[in-house]
C-alpha cells in the first residue's frame, strides 16, 4: 500500500478503502460472469449470483463498520460525543441494507425465471418487490451507512493531514466508487438513485468544505462528485 519515496499518513484507512474497491469489482464480476448462473442446490431455490451478492453485501457492511471504528479510534483528541448517535445510525443502516438484499435477491430470481413473459397477480407483487420496494429500502440503508461514515470522520477528525501519497490513493479508490455509481445510475433504470447520489455528493462536499483536511471526506467528495458529474454528462448527451 505504500508509494515509493512517500510515507503514508493513513495506511490502514487505505487498506480498508482498497478492500471496498475490491468488493465493488467483485460485485460487477459476479453480475456479468456466466458461471454464477448455476443453481446452488438441486431444488434450484437460488443461483450462485444471488448468494454471492448477499455475501458481498455482508462484506460491505463489515467494511463500513471497520472504517467507522478506525476513524473513531484514530481521532485526536478522542471525543465521546456522538458515539451513541453514530451507533444507532449505523445499526439502522445495516438493518435496512440487509433487508433490501434479502428482498431483492429472492424476488429478482423469481421475477426473471417465472415472470418474464406473463404477469399474473403474484408476478406483479414479485416485480414490485424486485424493482421498487427493495430498491427504496436499499437506498435508505446505503444512505444511512454512508452518512455514518462521513459523520464519523467529521465528528472524530484526525490531526494528520493527508500527504501526497495519501491523496493519490484516495483518488484512485474514489474513482472505483465513482465508476460503480456511474454504471448503476447512468446506464440502468434510474428511479430514486440520482437523487440519492446527488444528495450524498452535496452532503460530502459541504462536510469537506467545513473540514478540508479529512481524508474520508475527500474520498466521498471525489467518488460521488465524479459519479454525479459523469451521470449528468451521459444522461444529457
């Protein structure tokens, strides 16, 4: 994780952000790979693509927790204020995030396998859970988790300003997230996604303006700023 000739000030944070980028790549590979379309069991209750998405969702939540815990421990001075609120926010976000995966992965499988050509009443219910309800719950959980991370950095700031090597790695990892945002918002059915991306970008940039030395706020500012800008450019072409 170190850059030649440059000593990093936030090595552990870069490791966690790099793992998050890896999860984003694995999610894309899982969605596109033909091998994940095989059934998990003989009763064909789900395919590996759905199971893998659930596991990767768990990895995402664990990484969010590790980043938040690192930011709190790394703060100097270590302040106690806000820990209870951050814990409640993270718990609510993790619950909604997990709930969305449980609803979406099952109904997406049923929708694609049994309801592609006809829409009886049960298929309309399945389609609504797949396309609308699970997406709304996912966005709510995703927003709460990201808000927790940004507020953790803002309420528990580090006194070590990012160095050149830190900024390079922050931008590289942020671009992975920005690319993922662009792929999911600009090239697929939008729904509420653009509003969530726009709101998150504005929130990140406001916090970054208030605390410009904080590495995670730079990370979010670049990731969501790039994702939002690229989406607007693609959608308006």
